């Protein structure tokens, strides 16, 4: 039997946790945070959802297989690390560019892409492990 209080709290906390994870991801270049910590916060949010609503409902809400997140994260990390080689720079050299124009221009670079890749890979690993453990435990019962 699921707790109504936990389900209600999860509906309130999950968007806040996801927003906080986005903040940590984007802040990670210049201050504590980054892809790894943001992934742990997102994973905690989905684990909370799984406790409140069940793993099958959480998989439906996630909309993508957790192991797919892992694979995409690794591919994006490799792409961001090798992008510099294409222009003759050393492996994992940071490349920077700007998005927007005038006062709205924002400097973006491969470190942010790499952080996003770490975020995807760590989220995929943690959720794959947790979902596999829950599936194994439910098969024993």
C-alpha cells in the first residue's frame, strides 16, 4: 500500500529537486557542482518517486530507459573530448563559442557539454542499478 502523504510530498519535491539539479549542472564550471552532483540529485528525485509510486510508474515518468541515458552520456562525453582533435588541438581541450548576440550573448564550451555527458552517464548508472535491484528483490518475493 502506497502512502498518500509520501506521494503528495513527492509531487511537490520532485520538480524542486530537478530544478536544483539544473542549477548545480549549470553552476558547475565556476563553483561547486557540475554533472556528477546534479546527476545524484536527479537520481535521488527519481528514487523518491519510485518509493512513492513504484518502479514501473517511475520508468513511465522517466520516458527513456536508464541504460540508454548511460550510453548517450558516454557518447556525448567522447564527442566533446574528441572535438578538439578535429581542429588540431590536444584531446579534451576546451573549445569555446558564444550563443546569442549583444548583451544576451553567453559563452558556451565543451566543458558544459562534458558536464552534461557526465550528468547523463551517472544518472543512467545510478537508476539502472537501483531499478535492477528492485526488480531482483521483487522476483525473490
